[in-house]
C-alpha cells in the first residue's frame, strides 16, 4: 500500500501545505518548484545509466545527460574528457566582433584571426589543404595574411608549405609565396640574415623580360630567360644580363 501523509493544513479548506509520497505516478506534474533536499538527493529518468542513457540531477548540483541541446547560455569552468565536435553552422570564437580568434564548421580546416579593423576584408588565416588527387597529391599548410578592402590596396602574400607527393613523383617539399589581390607585394629579408642554399634554388623562368607588379619591376628583381639562356637583374630602370650559358 503506498505511503501517504498530510502535513500542516495550509488553509481553512483543508488544503495541505506539505504532502509526502513514497511514489508518484502521474502524466504531468505542475509545480512552481521541485526541491531536492540534501546533497545526496537525486532527480533522474527511469532509464538512467551513467554510461549509456538517461539523465540525472543531484542535490549537490551535478547533472548528467546522455545528450544535451541548448540554444543559448553561459559556461563557467569546463573540462572536456571526451570529444567536442562542432556541428553544421557551429562557430567557436573569443568575441562576437572586433579582434578575435574563430573556428567554424564552414571552414573546418582553418583558424582565423580577425584584426578588428573596420576596413579589413580578410582575416589572418592558418589553413591546411590537399592539392591534386590520387598518389600524386600533396599536403600543404598555409598562412594567409589580412588585407584592406579596396581596389587600390587589395593585396597580400600567402605563404604555403607543401609536402612531396605521396608517390614521390613530384618535386621535393616546397615553401611558396603567392601574391594575392591587385597590389604590389614583396618578400623582404632584413639585414643580418644569412641564406643557406645548400640544396640549390631557382628563379622565375620567362622567355621575355617581365613587366613586374604594377607594370614596372623593382630594382633588384631577377629572373632566368629560358629563351636567351641569360640570368637578368633589373637595375636603374632596365634589365641587365649578369650571367649566361
């Protein structure tokens, strides 16, 4: 027989302010509060199992759920002992605007750093990608810097490290600087840094004198002319042959 006990009478109509039950079976419970008394008290689903299913909330504030979906909220200290996987459309970022770091499901292989400038068009981006297909494909890691938004200043340099192809048929691992956008770009080596070309190096190959970014080469630009077998350097407004074979 179920245990049932009235507490103190709550009003003149005999409505109790406290009702104790050993078990409650109901389709729904409508209450302003459900209070768990004591740290060892538990509110749980009937199928709760620590490892596989159900949910549990304890009086000391510990909650366990098999799955949890939340539209918004705040988290304090969080320890992840399993795997945190971002779903479709998900974003993890340090701020909603201004300077910030951002991970997104839409750009799953990228880490983006936004400078927070009102006129910037792109972020600083660390990205990984695969070039080609099959056994001749290569693996790359790139750094793409930000640039301003505008026709005259839309430019930057992307740096990419690429592996040798899977079957070894391609050239060796490479470091490549690619110009992006319309503005001029250069790679500058400050004084006091030595370059070691033990494995050799190469210059751009052309069959005629290149015009360079913006139509005029910079002094010190160099290339190999594969038509005339000459090595040329741009100095004083013109190309000068410094070597031939």
